[in-house]
C-alpha cells in the first residue's frame, strides 16, 4: 500500500534528523504534532544534499550530486520517489506549496561547495548564505503559516535572518573542519589562518544582529511553531555565547559544543518563559 510506503518515508526523515542533529531534533519535538513531521521531511532533504558535498570524500561527489538532483526533480514532478527522503520531502513541498525557486537556490549553494573554497566578497558570501540557509528558513516558514500568505510575507525577513544566524554560528563552530579538512573559508574579510579576536568579534556582532532581526519574527509565529523555533533560537544563542567566550585560537583547534545537560536545561528554561508568555 502507498500509505505504508509514505509512512516509512516519513520515518526515514525523522531518523535522519535524530541521527545527525540532537539539537535540531530536540527543537523539532517542541513543534505541534500537526507540523512536526514536515520539518523532519525538510531537514532530511537538506541534510542528504549537504552530506554529499561535505563527507563522501571517497566517491565522485559531482556524480552523486547530479544523480540526487535528477531524483529530486523527478520526485517533485511525479509526486513520488523510491528514495524515501525525497518521497517525504515532495509531499511536504506539495502540501505547503513551497516555491521551487527556494529549492533551486538551496541546490545551487550546495553545488557551489563542490568547487568553491573561498568567498572573497560580501556579495558571494550573502548569495551562498541565502541559498544554504535563508531559503531553508523560508521552507519551514511555509509549513508554520499553513498557507497564510500575508503572514508568510510579514515573517519572511525574520525567517531569513534566523536562518542566516543559525548557519553563521555553524560556520564559526565548524571553523576547524571547514578550513583544515574541506579547505573552505566562508567569512570574507577574515584571515582564518590567523583568526584574531577582532575578526572573531566582528563575526559575532554580525550574527547577533541577525538574531535580533529573527527574534521579532519568533514572537509572531503561530502557536504550533513558536515554542519549537524559540527552543532552537535559545540553543544557537547559547552556542554563540560560548564561541564569543572562547579564545579565537581554541575555536580554530577544537569544535565547541553545548553539552546535552545544558541543552536540556535550556529547554526547561525556554518552556518556563513560553508558559509565562515571556515569548
């Protein structure tokens, strides 16, 4: 039965989310059940594309990515795929009428990671951030507002800013892996070979400005989405504070994390704030 296959596809996307990101998985669990599975579906799709360009070093990444993109286009056109991750994503894509240009922009940024190692100008940097992060926030926003187009337009800028903030925190956290293992440098105007405190602080303040823009949007999200997105916001802001308090040399030599016990503490505090209508 097709319904069984669809359930298996949804389960696969959930497993991918839980396996690759405990923090995102925890935040997604705080969303209302009516939308939770669709966020898993989006995450599964973007994670698989990202894995191809970031980790499959022993294989022809371009060939794999080309094949994945062909499968994606087929899934969106035919509304089914034997790839369970793409099958679940296409269902969310059609259910919430996600614009194709968002998906296309994401895939273009992922493809850039196959060949581009450095983003020298602000224009290149912003274009990459838009495709790799902002549009993911917009895909999720389409789910959150459930077809309410005026609400989507009103929250669009905030969702993009939050997506940018999350991505830039990831860039700063993963500086060592990106620079030494993948030979990538995302931040323009910063010498990552000798990252100093001044350059690091400039990046931190840029991310905080994105968070400030994104926070206003969280306050106006539908009830089904607000607590989950707020949980993700609190986690990433905590990680940003840890990075700010970590010497730049240490950021270059180690991956900074928020321990699980602190994540659960943040969740508890976030829940109290939410219930007291402080969010």
